[in-house]
């Protein structure tokens, strides 16, 4: 008889009782879940004894890598001292106060204020209510529309999924909610046609201006965007895109919400990607790398001007039981200390980004790989039957990507697919030899997928 915690038994119980996020339940019951049992550094162990290189840092979050005892110690100490208290009704606690100060120090510009949530999705829910409340408080209650982009991902709650531009999500639950408009994404490879990347970047940026004029500046509260669209396939925009968007944002009276849930805390080589692209957000969404995923926490960083209006507008009738949860806040503080004092963010910008970029780009020598781009330690490549014409596969989008992802698992590499794009976002503590291993396993997996589909 199989032991109670054999893989087979665990899979059976999981399939019977556990509904997984973003998963086809029937398929899962047939194939069985992969059960991760422990992790260290950039490596995961599964219940079958395999050791996988985690090219995704969990879900883009484990910046400092797995197995850092300091975070466990801080969490245990905080649980003993004050495991829970809230920040409602004129109350606070030390970890919340210290973390808000630290975030104000790290954040660019005058994003000196933070509203805490338990996740990135919740933070974007906060942002929707915050910007509408801000404009109402300023005597402009009609400014309610938020402009976002198709294929953006801003989370899974009702408001965050509405802000996102994933049509497959909108289809379930009658989304988007009122007042969300979408413009096209700056994905040159798939949608750029005959334009140069620079022409295309400008054209896509100008869709923002066209949308503002279409719906009326007097009705627009904010524009929300990820500096690099992550879950949409790591869409790194052409260089012309962000300067033109920022020019348009400066021209009109609308707020800019930069969603840094993936890009924040060093992923792109600066603490925040808005610094890489010289953007000036009024509100910034943070989560994931804030605690390296060791404890759930998110937040909205808010500019002096917006905070001033909100603070003087009476009660903000909004908050979560776990806003600034003391254990999560203490863990986040320790994570930020490690990122800073161990020079992890500096190392990404000084040496690792260029090493990784060169290695990642070498994958484009494979006959089935179109472009292979990266920024800092986030990267994508496009699988294509013809790189010159930037052709798509005849099979349904994602078929080849899925085959490639499965080959990666067989080769002990976690690499995600979005359609026929392959994406990675490894822990920021990855070493050069681990990058070599990642590239070696990626090449082998792409090649095996190629043999299967060519
Ligand atoms: N925003 C972005 C850009 C994300 O990538 C994600 C999650 O992947 C979210 C928001 C939602 O964060 P969470 O899953 O913590 O709710």
C-alpha cells in the first residue's frame, strides 16, 4: 500500500478537494499536480525527488531566493510579540510604521505614503477606489474612467481583473466593471506589422491620447500600466513608447498608476522600473518582491499631492483586515534589508543584467526562436516557425509553448509559457553558473519541442 503522503496519494486528495488558480480542473485530475516539497536558493525539490531550477522565482516573487532563515526568525519573533493587530481606527504598530518609512525612502519621487493590502490584486482594487475618491474630493466626480491596456495583468479580484486586459478573464463573471477602457499593448513582435519598433512604439503610445480625447479628459481619472507587461508575456516596449506616454500624461490632467508588482524591488536593475524608464507615477502598486513572497503583502505607494487630498477628505472607507499585517510587514522589512545590505539590487544592475542579457539573447540562434529579449532579470522569447516573417504557428496559439514548457519540466527547469512565448524571471540571487544552467536547460527543452513540432 502507498504511504499516506506518497505522491500518488497526495495527488488524489488534491484533485478531490483543491480547486487551483488558473488551472483546468479536469486536466489536472488526469495528469496530477506536481508537488513541491522544499526549496533552497534558486532550486525547488518535488515529491519525486527532482531538483528543479526555478526560472520564475515562484510567481515572479522570490527575489532573495528560497531558504533565508532570517525571514523565518523575524516572522517567529513577530508572531510571539504581536501576531496580529490592525491599522484601522487611529491604531498602528511598529512594523507598519517602520515599513512605511522604509518604503518612502526607497520609492522614487514623492511617493512618500503607503496604503497596505494583502496582495497586488487588492492594491489595485485600492487604487481604483483611491483615484476616484481623489477626484471626487477635488470636486471632479466625473473623473472616473481608468484607461488600461489589453493583455495587461493587474490581478484577479473583480476590480483588478477589470483593470487587466485579459479577455479570457473578462469572459468569466461579466467583466469589466463600469468605467474601464482599454487601449492596445506595445507588442511589436506580434502586432507591429511593417512598422519599425520605434514607429510602432509611438503609434501605440498615441492611442492613449486618442482614448483620452474620445472619452473626454474631464472623465478620465487615471491611466494604469505595468512598465513591462509581465503575465501578458514579458512585453518589453520599444524605446519610443514610454517617453511618449509620459509626454501625454504630462499634458492631460490624469493620474498615472504604475503597477510595479512584478518589476518592483530590483527585477529590472533599479529598485523600480519607473526609474529605468524615467516615469513619474502618482500611485505605484507593489507586492511580490516586497516580501520575496515569504509572507503575503501588497500596497499602494502614493504621492504627496494625492495623499494630501485623501487625508483631508474625511474617512477613506476602505481597508483590509490584513492591511499592514504585522508579521508580513516585519518579514518585508527584513527582505528589504537583505536586498539592500547584500547589494542584491546593485548586483543586478552592475553585472548580472548584462551577463544574463547576453546569455538569454544567445537562445535566438535556435531556429525556432524569434526575438529573445530581457531587461534586468525578466525575459521572454518568441517561438516561431519563421523568424524573418515573424510568423505564428498553424496550431492553436499556445500549443507549441505548452509543449516547450513541459519539456522544460522534464529537464528540471521551471519556465512559463504565455501562448507561444516563453518567459523567465529567476530569483535575483541567481549566480552566473546558475544562469548558464538555466540557458543550457532552456536550449535543450526548446530543441526537444522543435523536434516534436517541426
Ligand atoms: N499586478 C501585476 C503586474 C501582477 O503581475 C500581479 C500578479 O501576478 C498582480 C498585480 C496581482 O498580484 P497578486 O497575485 O498578489 O494579487
